[in-house]
C-alpha cells in the first residue's frame, strides 16, 4: 500500500527512509472532544467513522526515491552487520521485533473495529440481496414464460411444471425496483472531513445533503462530499445548488472545459456481468408496468429534507421538456458500456440520457480467464470545489478500481459496500489513506491539493499497482485475447467460423479504440492541470504562502505521476489497437487467398462435371433403348391386357395432368 504522501512517480533523489511509527490511538466519541463547533454529529440518520492520531506530521511523510550512490554508500559491510547482530541486547531485540510487527500490522491489516463494522454491513446487504434476487428470478421466469412457444402453453394445461409462474406481488416489485435503483432522496452519500491529525466519515442520504455543504466544523480543513449520481436531472440540480451556495475555488482554466473551470474525467471500472444484466432487466421490465409508476414517482423525494432540491429538479425537467418520473430520474445510475454513449465532452444534460437496451454485449475481455465474470464500464467522475474548502464529487461509479487476485470476491459485494473496501474502490482508498493523520501529511492543506490527489488517484484506474501487480493488467489481458484471435485465424475451415472471428475482431477493435480515446482525454486533462498548478505555485510564491508540510507530495509531483501512468496506458493500447487492426487485415488477406484456392478447385470440379454430363447425354438414351427393346415381353404379366393398353393409359394420364395444371389458378 502506498503512503499517502508519496506517489510512485516521485523524482526526489534523497535517501529513502522508513519511519516506524506507533499505532494511532482511536479517537474518542464526539461528546468527549473539545471542538464544540462540529455540526450534525448527533444526527440519528447518519453513521460515523472517526479516527485520530497523535503522531507528528513527519512520522508518515513522503518516501523519496533513493539514488544508486546513496544506497551503495549506506550499505553496511559484512563485518558491520555481524558486529551489529552480536551487539544487540535482548531488550533491543524485543523492541525491534515489536516495531516490525506493528508496522506490518498497520500495512497488511485493518482496524479490527472498522473491519467488524464493515463485515456486519456487508452481511446485512448480502441478506437483502438474496431476498431481492429470489424476487428477480421469479420475475424473469414469468417474463420468459410469456414468450414461450404454443407447445409449452398447451402442456401447461396438463403439467404443473409447465405452467406459467406467478408474477411477484406489487409490493415485491416496488421493493425490487428500489433495491436496484434507490429513490433519489434515499441515496447514500459519503461526507468525509479532514483536519490536522484527524479525519471523520459520515454516511448520510441525499435528502440531507444541502445541510452538510452549508458550513463545516472549525477543525476541518477540507470537507469532501461524494454523491453516487450519474449525469441526469438530479445530478444537474445538485451541482447547481452547491455552486450557488458558495464561492468557487481556484479555477482550473486549462484542466477544465472552456468557460467551466471544474475538473471531470471518465473512469473505467469493473462490474459484475451478472449484476449489470440484472440492472438492465429490472429497468426495462418494471419500467413497462404502468401500475407501478404512480407509487414509485411518489417515493422519489418522499424523505427529502432539502429546501430546494425537489423544486429545482421539477423546474429543470420542465425547462428541458423531460418527464421527472421515477424511471427517468434513476436512469443515470446505469453505467455506460464501452461502445455506447459519448466519451466526455458532454455539452448538455440531454446528451447524457442514452437509450437503454436490455441485452449487454459480450466483451472480448471476458475471453481472458481472469476477467471472465467482468464487464468493463464507463462512468463520469465530476468534481466541484468551493473556496470555503468543500468539495463535491458526483459519479454513479460503483465498480472495482483496483485489480487483484480477489477480483471475483470484490465483484460479489453489493454496490453500497464498495466504498468501504479500500482494496477495491479508489474513492474508499483515498479516505483510508488519510484516515489516521488527516491533513498532517498534505503539502498544502487546501481543497485544491486534495482535489488533485483524488482525481489523479481515480483517473489512472483500473490498475494492479495498489496490490503489488498480483493480477494481469488490462493491456496484458487484451494482448492474450489478441494472441488467441491470431491462433484462430489458422484453424481448419468451418462453416460460419470466419464470420464469428471477424465479429470478435471488430468488437476487440471497438473496445481498444474506446479505451485509447479515454486515455487520450485523461492525458489532455493532466497536461492542462500541470499548467494550472504552475499558475497556482506562482501565485503562492508572490503571496509568500509557504507549504504546510514541505516534505509532502506536491500537486505538481502528483499530476506528473498520473500523467506518466495514463501516457503509458495510452501508448500500450495504441500498440494493441494497431496490432489488432493489422491482424484483422491479415485475416482478410488469408481468407482471400483461401477463396482463390477454392475457386481453382471449384473450376477443376466444374470441368469434370461438364465432361461427365457430356458422356451421360450420349450414353443414357442408348442405355434406355437397349434395355427396353431387349426385354422379351409381349403382354403385361398376369393380366389379359396388352402392351398397347399400357402406353394408351400412360398417354391419357399425362394429358389429364397437363389439363388440370392449366385450369388451376397460378
């Protein structure tokens, strides 16, 4: 796990130091703290996670990259190591062992209380998911039975096993809809507060969000509010109200869009293929049941405690001529597939509302054994910061950002529990990185510094960096897929195999093209941020604002690391895309050569058939006449009729058939 104050791309050449710190003490309850200015701590509807640390700011500072010279010069000789081992007292040995074990526990383990709370929440969500899954299965059985053939319907009259399943009750269907698509006021929102040596996290609902961005406690340097909203009516209203209630922060003129100095990026993440299909089924099947719409529409903002959110959503819907019904509001929760929707640069709200189809395509990435249960999707991650130190981020991203050997286990977790898993979620990891010491290790305790750290951490995902590259990265997985497609080019010819192979090639090219375009957009984003950060540094130098923690990682270093990451991914996918296109062109050339060879073989076969036809034309009549006149018969056997009667009857039958055929209508 990387230190909060350091990125893999640090360029400092000082000697690398490892400081073993004592474990951070748990913070007391809110009532025992002396900061009486904290708001919302007694809210009964929110859960709180609080951490505190009495470590010094330098105890978890940035680990710099060592130079080769400094490493070699600092290495002890064999004699010095032997003398050191023999001179250690028993007390020193015990203390050293305790430090090593304490440091290992801090890196490899989690706080037992927090982990127990997470497991209890996960167990509760899994129980609820099993209940809703059974209702979903009954719904799908009933839906599929309505499209069954007439034979199964007839058998259902006599066989109980073939009868159409009963549709779940209305209450069960409404509960199923709200499970996959929560009402807007009931969406879980994360509120993370960071102060000097301290951090807290509260889970509230979207119906309470306006209260939490009006102000923040005095001890808080930065308040981060993360709402799981995709681009839609509610997203646009929350964004507008948030910016209206405070002054904007320092403008990212180059990193943001023209005239819009806020940052956004498109994030690739992994979703369970099965869960993604279930989301689409529920949306399209239940959305076509008008008897559910009235009750669902009423519950959209039933628990809304905000002063202006619901009215703003209604006004915006009328302004855009869009219905503000339940299904239109929750459609933004649906992530985009790689090859659907737009790739960033969205100009208006209506461009984000894409038609949703039921069936999701099978990605070529799923042909890799490690990613067989995955479906890579896209989500916008948008950030809005204010000068009062409050940051609002919105994204419907609920997938896996960090790839490791436990990917299948992470995919099975409910979407609401992903944020709590810092080994799978990039936003969850960002909070856990500063949960112990808060803003103590920040280079500058400003919302702009935290925004830079957050968007660089989220923007470079998915990757295997955080877990030590113990799983195949995306570019390696796609390389294996392309190699498999190459091998299939030389397989023996089978019917329709070439068509299927070409379709797989086209799907692979489409996926690689989309990933490459997204990477290019991210490269442009981080390059623009570099220009903005240079301007910020110049302004700080002129104002003589010194860093709060000089040893910490600066915004410039952080963006430089992220830019290196996305550039490497862009170059890797560009090479893969060119390789896939060249391989597909080689397939067309190979099949063209095979067709030419088949044409030559077919031409020789046609010549043989022509010769055989000529011989048959000559000898077939001769064989008939010789066979007929060679028969030694004068009458028809066992009848008094003669051979003339046989021919007379045959001619009459032929004429009668011709007459009937001419008389019948065409």
